[in-house]
């Protein structure tokens, strides 16, 4: 009797297993990527698997030998990973234009999602921005943030003073409206005007509103060098906001800027680690380059000279006594960045002849002191610059931290316009080529995690950043041997290489190394839970 029962049970189990296998074998998907070395995005080593999509989602991961698909891709010898997420980029403006909505410089890096509106700057009407982004289609997904500086300017203007309680309440109302539109974070730029006129209390109080929506506070900190409070105190401000607002804090595009503070990265890491031991969620993001980019005005002018905006600044520069005072501080600020031979012009529509050239070179050619030339250029509108101000040891110190994400801080500009920072074209492939393959600063699973699941975790993006069933089918397939940035500081307009296939929401944006023209990106909105 027992033998007969055992035989019956065995038959039933076998029948179920065969039935399940047969059902799996008959599965049909939109896309199957076969035989790839799969990084799941969490930092695990790669494993051999097939990855299948259906209806814009990852539907299966594993051996799918019997399944079929409308599109099948052989990824033998290639790596498969979640699409990369850029947490700090200025590409939002370009994506809202017909000529750049394709996002090809981003897709060529493996990017499938970006967060727009960093450094405290954003439109106040995120719904209108969303319409602009969608008008011509999108090559990548976009998440929006609300900018503190824009809130402040809307309520207080360019005045150098702290907010009143009434003004702060008005800013909170504007912030809440943006977060209710589905924004993924509160961005701040207290290094820039008018954010530099605020106090920490203002950021904490706004952070408390952001905390209601479970989004982080991302800050271009008040000082990345020793302009004012110093970089260590500036990072402590992010930690304070995190602690007092009960919100994740992000030290964005982490750096220590200029010879005066080289080596301070170790002290910052110590403070970040101490905050995490306290139980605070603090993170950083970083672009893998030794040079930053900003405006000449932001780099050299004292903030008091910019109170009231451009007209007020020009009036001060036209007054001999005030100009002399401004000039004196500009001399100190240029020294902080290492001198005139570390400043390269990237874009100046008023005089394109200086683009790609050093401040020292142009000053010598024109027989002018670099500071006096800078003042004249600023009066004309102010060029964008690349500033060579970082030390490789500090870059590495930040990069190896498990709480550091990858970002670009890049722009999305018209092809061949100006001489932009090459980070706009190659930040993510550069990290893989320079810091994984060639120098071994971090390993490949660690780097992939910094580009995928970590940013999704920090910004509470629930369906991106991992290769697993149910996640959105934002997926890249890349050839490690060919993955690299191509742009240089003097010839930046070159697309990165190595991405063989890039899928955005399950649709191929790059197939066999070529752009398909498919614009499958969306403006993603955070779900607001009341």
C-alpha cells in the first residue's frame, strides 16, 4: 500500500514538473537576451543567464532554452546590466528640445534614466516641464527634482538675507506642489546665488517637507574648497539637514576643489561614516574626472557682488572702488583654483574664438592680466569654463566608498557647439575603462552597482536599477573590451563606445551598436502616498 502511494505521489510530482517545464518552454516574450554575463546591479558577480522582456518589463531571468521571442539577441561574451541612472545632470534642458530629445550622447553611455534639475535650479511648474520634455519624444527616462534656489528666487528674489517665517512657508507651499507632481528629490545649490544667501535652517525646514514624500536632499554644497565656510563644514551642513529633517542627504558631485584642500577627502569620508554610524542616510555622487565645469562668474566672483542680479553686478564693476574690492577677491579665488592655466573656456557665444583655450593663453595673447580679462568677459555675460582643480587621490578616495553613486554633471548640447566638458559624453564608460579596467580602483560589480541599484535605492525609484523579474526593462548590453569614453577636453564632441544594445522600457534604442531612432523614454513620476 505504501509502495503504491509512493509511486502515485512520485508520478504526480513528475507530471507537475514536466508540465511546468513544458509551459516554460512554450513561453513567448517580446525580447530574449541569451547567454549574457548578467550583473543584477546589487554588486553581485555576474552569472550566465537569459533575460526576457514582455510589455516593457523584465519577465524572466534564467535558462530559457525552450522559450521564444519576437526579438532574440545573442549576448555571448557580453555583459548585461540594468540601465545606468545619472543622478546629477544638466541634460534636462536639452531633452526638452526637438534637436536633442533623442538623447544619443546619453544612450551611448548606457544611460536609460536621468534626474533633472540639480544644483537648486528647476522650473516651478513641473507639469509644464513634463509637457516640454514629452513634446518631441524622449530617448531616456527622466525624473524631476525641485530646486531650492528657484523656490527662493521666486519668493525673495536675489536679496542677501535669511527668509522670514512667512517667506519660508511660501517656499514650502511651492515645494509641496512640486513634490505632489511626482518629483524625486529636493536639489540645492548653496554655493550659487541665491542659494548662498540662505541659512541651514531654511534647508532643514524645506527638508522636512521633502521627508513627508520620502525623497532625498541633494546639495551642491556651500563650499567645495575654502571660499567661505570650507568644504568640511559644507558637507557637515548636508549631514545636519539629514539629521534634523529626517531625510537622506546627498553630497552631490563629491570633490575637494583646488590645492588648498587637496587631501581633505579623508576627513569628509570620516564624517560621512560617522553620520552613517549614527543612523543617518548620507550618500555622495561623483563624476570620474579631474576637472569640474561651471561659469566664470561662479568660479571667481564673490557672492556679495552678485546681489540683485546682473544689472547690479555690472553697476558695481563700473564703480572703480567697488571694482577694486571685487578684483582683490577674484585674485584669491583664481588662486584657489590653481591659477589661470587651469581655467579653460568651454562656451562663450559672445566670442567663440576663446572656446577650448586657457584663460592664461588668451590673457597673454591680449596683453591683459587674467583677472582684468575675466572682468571684461563677465561684463559681456560670462563664459562657461572647465576648471582643472581636483587631485586623483581624492577622486579615488570618494570613488571606493560603498555610498558613492556615479553621475556626470554633464550637459546635453547641440553637436559641435562650443567645447564642453567631456563628461557630457563619456562619464559612465570612463569610470569603467579608467577606474575598473585600467587602474583597478574598483571592480566591475561595484561600479555597476554605483550606476544602477544604489541610485535607485537612494532616490526611492522602485522599478529600476536591477535585473530581476517585474522590474522595468531598462537594460544595457556592453562589450567590456570596447567600452570607453572617446571625448577629450579639447575635442569633447565624440560619442562613447562599447554599448552594443540599449533598451529603454523594453524598446531598443541602440541595437548592434547603432541608434534605432526609437524614443521610448518617459517622464517618471514618484507615486505620492497620502
